[in-house]
């Protein structure tokens, strides 16, 4: 027998948990499905300093635990370890297949976030979990006293390089240009950290190792000269991409796969909304995800009430 809810939220990151909280407070019978555990991308961030209300900063995991606890306090059911495997829209009802069966809902909010982008270089896939990582907060302790490389030049790359510098012996930040795009405060901290070195105008071309990472081959983007950096771990932070193929039939997407919505977070399918990092927008932060979640929830609430007549 298919479970039925008025609203189904897919994803329990900042946007999904906020949406669920707002829906429950509005008296909408809602449920959240999450493919792993609640929290989303902030779980991978050691310390968050730009979310309002926490002047001393707060660990990402602690912040998201608070999000989940608040949503659950209003009775929101969160179905963990249930990845969406299929979506159908029939007669105004959404039917979503998950690991444990099927759930039907009058309205749907997609809040699945985005996944770390892969570079696709030799050794990256083969050595993932054996020295190649996309989460320093998760795996940094495995490299205590060793040398590692962080690939990227944005906020995430520098935040994780700074976190790793407390654990490892040396962090090499590999960046394809001669300047960073990260926030100035992060740049200053990284430049002043004696355990962080920068490899400018460099791009990784191969991860070396048999069974475990032994080094990284980088190429100078100007001279095309290649050199080996002896490291035991490589952390990639070269952007994110959304996994939205399952919803392609019902939404418009841009060239990168992000879902296009209006200012109400609505897609082209009535009753279907997108919120958070999965949505095409100018800025992807916890604060903007929270805003999206609230907007999507209120929009869905109005849709459901109008549908009831």
C-alpha cells in the first residue's frame, strides 16, 4: 500500500529541513526523504562562520543537528537512507519510489543539493577512499602528520585546507590561476599559515599510487611542464553539480543540470518546487538555502490549499 502525504520533500539539507519545518507549522502533512543522514553539504564543513546568529561560528554538523532537531520537534518525519529511484506525476499526484517502497504526495519539493564535481583524471576514481577524498572534515584524521594536496581556489578549498593544516604536516593548494576567488578573510588566513603552500598556475593531471595515493602529477598551465608532488592524500574542491536526471521530464534545467524556477521556487509542473543548491541561482550558501526552503514551503502550502478548494 502506497503511503500518502500532502507534501514530500526530497533531501534533508538546510533547504529541505527548513521546508519541512514550515510545512509542519502550517498544518500540512509532510515527510522528508533523505538518501543518507540529515544535514546535507554543511556536514562536511568543519566550522561555519557566516551563518547569522552564531558570532563565534559553529561546526557544520552541530548546526545541522539543530536544524533536524527543530524540524522533528514539530513532528516532521525524516526517512533516512532512502534514495529516490523514480518519480511519476499522474492525475495531479506525485508518486516517488524510494528504497522502502513508494510514497505519493499532492506536492513535491526537490531539495537534493549538489554533489562534488569530479575532474576525471587518471587515478581519481581508482583511488577514491584510498587517499582521494572530497571531504577533509570526514577524512582529514587519516592523514595526521602526512603531506596532502587540496585542489581548488574557492571558499571550500581554503576552508578545508585550513582545517587540514591543524592535522597534517603540509598542505599544497593546487590552483589553476595565479589568484584565488575565495573570500579575502580566508585568503589571509591561508597565506599566513606556515603549513600551507600554494602551487600557482597548476592543474592536476594524474593521481599516482597503487592501492593508496603516493603522489599527484601537476601541469603548469603556462609552460605545460609537469612535475610530481609527493603527497599521501588529495582533496578535490573544483565545484559541484546536481544530480537531477530523474526529474528531467518535469522541470526545465540549465546546461549544468540546475533546476530553473520562478521567484516562488516553482517549476513548470504544478505542485513541483525546487529549493537550495539544486536550483539555478546566483549564490549557494546555507542562508540562501534556508530562504529557498521557506519560499518553496509557503508556495506549496498555498498550492495544496487551493487544490483542496
